[in-house]
C-alpha cells in the first residue's frame, strides 16, 4: 500500500507533471488498510479535474520516462496497465491462499451481492 501511494505520487508528479502533495505528506498518519485506502482516494481526486482540463497538445507532449522519452498519453496508459498488472498479481496470490478477491469496480468471480450481475454465462456475455 505504501508503494502504491509513493509510486503514484512520483508517477503523476515526475512523469506526467501533475500538481502533487509533497512526498513526505503522501503516507497516512496511521497504518491500516482503511487509512491507506482513504489516502489513495484523497490523492487521486484532484488529479481527475486537472487531467480532464488538459488540451490534446499537453497529452501529446514528450516527457522523460525513466531512461526514455514518451508522450504523456503513452505514459498515462502505461500507468493504467501497470495497475492492472498488480491487480492480477494480487488476485493470483489471494486465490492461492484460498482468500476471496475483493470487488474493486464491480462483482468478481469471488465476491458478489444482491443486484450484482457477474458475467458467468454465454447469455450474460451476449447482452448489449
């Protein structure tokens, strides 16, 4: 959780050039899943209006990304794919430990609720 907060701050601040909190203010005061989750949301919310307000030329501007140069849009998508990669890693670890994988953006094969509609059948996959 600490890595996610700190690397997210570095990623958005250094590579994309978004306004970010100082690095020494990124971690929450207490160490718990809830405090880290709350801090993640608090740091992420201001990024949305900032990113949404950028013009196309801002997104296409080349920026340093570690030892290479890439357009901001490439760097942004790299972050999304990097997060998906870690989500998959954690899902595998949890399943190997016979633990449920928590729902993040909708029902999963492990977690569902009344009103959730996970896609487990050909019929469900065929809906438009």
